[in-house]
C-alpha cells in the first residue's frame, strides 16, 4: 500500500492520489474510533473485575483530555455517562456516579459503539427567524424560573418579541416605549425633538 504524503498532495497531477488519500483517512479514522471503543470497554472490564472505580475514572478523564478536537468527545461523554454511570462535573472532569461495578453490563456495552450511540446531528443551515423564536421561548422560560443568576433585560426581551412579531409600531406602542425610558434617555429625546428641524436632520 502506497503511503500518502499529504504535505505534497497538492502537487499530484491526477485524482488517483486524492482518492487514495481519502481511503487512507477513512481507514485510519475507523481504526481510531474503534481503538477508543476498545479502550472504553477495557476500562469498564477492569473496573468490573477489580471493583475499584478510581482507576476507571482516572483513565476516562485522561482519555477525554487527550482526544484531538476533531473527535466527537461529547458522544464519548454521553456513552460514559450512560454505560459507566460517571457524572460530568463543572470542573470539566468525570466523577464516580451511583452505578456499582457489579451492575456493569460488559457484554451489552461492548456492542454499543460510542459513535453509533450518539450519532452526529445533521448539519442545518441557519434559520434566523426560528433561532430568534427559540431564544425568546428560552428567555421566557428562564424569566418564569426567576433564577438570580440569569441576566435577562426585560426591555430588550420585549423589543425583540415585538420585532419578531412583525407588527407595525403604533402610537400606543410608541408612547409606551417613551414612558419606559429612564430619565436621562427621556431628557435626551426631548432635547432632540425640541431642536430646530435642520439640527435634527443633521444629527
């Protein structure tokens, strides 16, 4: 099998080298993802036989830390959470969960490949309107929960809702917006409106 020199691939004068490169990438990628799966199963198997969860957590955390950015680490984390019962904490590491080593289903988890357990979602182009409506719904839900950690400006949220509704700004809406202004902004608006027309247009 001819070894592909990817640094010189641009100099190839036929598609054959590029097709060979694709085949090489596919072959090595499949090997890497299978090796990761076998590693996960090995960690689970050793934990099941020794009963000591500490080395298992340590090895999983080291694996996650060592993964290249191109590997879907979230899929691996989901597999670990489901089949090993570990919990991902806010420090960015796994910790033991409630699952006992005697409850590990080694044969079952060995047959559930991590990349198939949580497939990569389909690529979706941006739908701006749908994204805004989703954000509005999420903000409304968070407002109802009244979590003091959230930073949701009610005026901005109201303005975004109005813009997303597609409605035309009416006199009542305008008056309501003026009444909601803080004193400094209201004074600036009144000063602008009381200025000569030429000055307002220039501004």
